[in-house]
C-alpha cells in the first residue's frame, strides 16, 4: 500500500479504537489483513483528575498520548472515538418492506419517537442487518444510533489535540 493510498483509504491498513472516558483512556489498535481485522495493541492510561476544565482537557490529551506511547509505533494515527452513557442512544428497528430511498426518512422518524435526546443537536445514523438481496421483499431490520453533536465534537477536538486523525 502506498502512502497516498493509506491517506485516501485509512481503514485499509489500520485504525485505532479510542475510548476517552472521564477517568481513563483505553486504546485498541486494529490492523487489516486478508483474513480480516486483528488487534495489534491495547493500552490504558488514567486521566489525572482536575477541577479546572482546561487542565482536565490537557490531562486527557496527555493520557491519549500515553496510550499511544504504550501501544508502540505501529498504532495508526487514524482514530475512531467512542461515545457512551447519556451522549448516545442505540435502538433496533424493524420496518415493513420499504424502498431504500424511503429508509433514511423512516429511520429519522423512528429516532424522533424512541429517543429522548435533543435531535436538533444530534446526529442520526443507522446500520442494516439484513440480507441485501432480499431487502425489498422482507422487513428492513437494523440499528439506529443517535449521538449528541457536542459530545462528538469534544472527542474529535481531544483526538486532534493529540495529533490524531479522527475518522
């Protein structure tokens, strides 16, 4: 894989899963091979407590960098950051057979009905879990995910401060 190819298609070579919590940071490095994904490293770092928000963010970035130091040089700088707790809602759905063009609108309507998060300040996405060849003849099953934009933007900022490329 060329350097240009890895920049245009970061998931082809490797990615880091990053769980930035209130008290710690956890990292799992994954590498892609012909056989699938393999965990190549894992790391944990505690976030030093602080009452000042600026200092807490600095301590969080330091913990992220500590995780990368522990994971070693093979850890990709492309990171997928998690959301948890009240920042995110995950719900399953099952719709009657509907055209693919109507699916996004159906998911958004379902999100409005089942979620207590403020959808005007959230992002909604979904993943189907069905046989795509049968999609127009069977029920449309999947999961919808709603994440607070403020929480997503905060995790992205922290990752960028640690010189990562959030994807």
